[in-house]
């Protein structure tokens, strides 16, 4: 049964304005309970604690958390499939998993309590995004082993939305449903929002003819420029929803639709830290590093200090909304997806920011890494209405000036580069892997 000390019977956003001393006391209490649970029920954690020379009794303050070891995706794969679960398999009520394209899939289990947590934080996220009870919710995240579809579905129902479980792909069908059912809220990846915008425009739609008011976009990094394009073409307020299956799924944080200045982390459920990607040392708020999260209210699969790999920073809560919980800045990239080109760190979003100021190019681009002799080379392929040399030379010059790396540039005909069909869009193609 759900823990009544953690969950109310219905969605209640008042926790977002909890006074900071009360929030910090609650976090310490829940962290202590989580560490004790892991030490008692999960042998792999008990061994990690012993190797690090810590016990649950060593967690006396929030600062003491940094003494405890990180959890990484490799720990989940080493414990495949249920080695890190803290409940018997008979108590699981849902199982999700990653695709496993780079090894064994990451399996995550949810008990009844976890599903309550999941729906609560997604409902809170959708409410921050502008959704209100009674609205129709077009859910274009994929259903199945991916957490996005079912996770946002349950949160939408908990908030009181009418959920349309469209799932991903089938763009023409999606357009027909938007036309016929007139939903006010849509959720999908940002790249797929642009695909839908193209398809709706081909049917003669303008923002004024569409019912959509709010777009909840996530599952891949995106830029402020892409937000402005989605908003202009669909006539919506677009916010970022953040999450990952290892922690809960979507709903770890979400932007406020009126602010659009960083995503509020639901700190009563997830404890955030920012750490140096090289040393693992905890960094102060405002400095960029790897986001590390601890799930404090999950019971089937609580993870301690999970290394997300996402590069961001923590910002204070925004007084204008009354929320006291910290915000996370937009994801700059992933520590494991970062391109190191001749000693310079490059994230795809930096290239995207350069392209955003050029009217002749579209937001559809691809980065191709290859190796020539001992040197790595980076080719930017981007769609453009101009296929002449001067534009390509100008893009190369701007990237060199603003990002600090030398690249090649290939201008492509509109519509020739890969498009999202609702799932994450692969921006970087690493041909070095096939050598």
C-alpha cells in the first residue's frame, strides 16, 4: 500500500512552497531512511558502503551525503535484472527498461508506492507546465518499456486531464487527432514537436487554427531557439520536463510555463547534487557539473547518488511563484556524449546555438565524427535553402569563433536529414566506432 506519510490522496501542489528549513529537515529524514533501507535490503549497496567505510549512522547532516558512494548505470547492469531492488519481485507492479543498445538493458521496477510517487511528480510537472484539470492531453511519448508514455499518462490522469494515449510515430494520424479532438496540452520530444509543426503547416494550419496551448517537451536536450520556434509555429507555451527511468522517469523537474527559466526540481522526492565530472567533488549552487540525484521516496528501486551524466547547475527557487525548491538550468549536454575535438569540449547544443542566428538554415542538423589518420574530424550536416559555398564558409567561421573548434560543413537539401518519430533523435553519429 502507498505510504500515507509520503502521499496525499490527490494531487496537491502546496509542497512546492515548503519553508526551506522544513524542506531540508524532511530531506535529511528521507535520506536517512533510504540509506538504512539500502543497507538492510540490497547486498550490493551494503558492500559499496563497506568499501567506502561508511554506515547509515554516518549520515547525520545533508553534507554527510558526499561521503557515500555514487551509483552508476554500470551498477544496474551488473545487478541485471533485479539485483538492486529492495522489494521481492512479487511486489513489483510495473517494469520498464532501456533499449540496451550499448550493453545489457537497464531494468527498473516499481511497486505500488513507486507508481504513486511517479504519478504525483508528473502531475506536479504538468501543472507547472500550464495544464489544468479538464483539459485534453495529447500524449505523444512512446508507450511500452520506455517510461515516457505510461509515466506522463498516469500523471495526466492524476491531475484530472483527459489523456489521449497517441504514443509516438504515425505523424499523419497525430495531426488528424489534433484536428478532430482539439487538445490543449501536448507532450513529446522537442524535435518531434517540429515534425508535427511541419505536418500541420502542410495541412494549412497556423497557430491561430490550432487548439494547443501548452507543450511539455523532454527526453532530449534542446535550445532556447528551438523553444521559440515551437512556440511560434504551434502557438503554445513550451516547457522542459526532465527525468530518467533510473530515478523515476519523466517528472523529476519541470519549468514553470510563465517563467521558462530553469526546471523546478521536486526536492521533497529527489535530492540533487552537482559534482565535478573529473573528481566527483560536490560543487556549490550556480556552478556547472554533473547532476547527481538520490530518489528519497521510492521503495522498490531507490538509488543513492545516481550519476546522471547530464551537465547543468542548480539555481535558487523563484520567489514570484512561491516555490522554494531549487531549479536546474537547461542541460548543456551529457558528460558521456560530450565531443572532445582536439582538446576542446563541444556539446551539440553549442553548435545549435550558432545555427539559431542564421535564417537560411533549418533546426535539422547532424554531427558526424570521423578520424583521418591520428586526427578526429567533425562534420556538420545542416539543411538549408541555400546550398552555396559562402554560407558553408560562414558557418565554419562562426563555429570556430564562438565554439573554438574547426569543423567541416555540408549543406543539405531540406527534408533530407533524419527526423524524430517521437523517440530521441540521434544528433551525433560517431563513425570512429566502426573502425
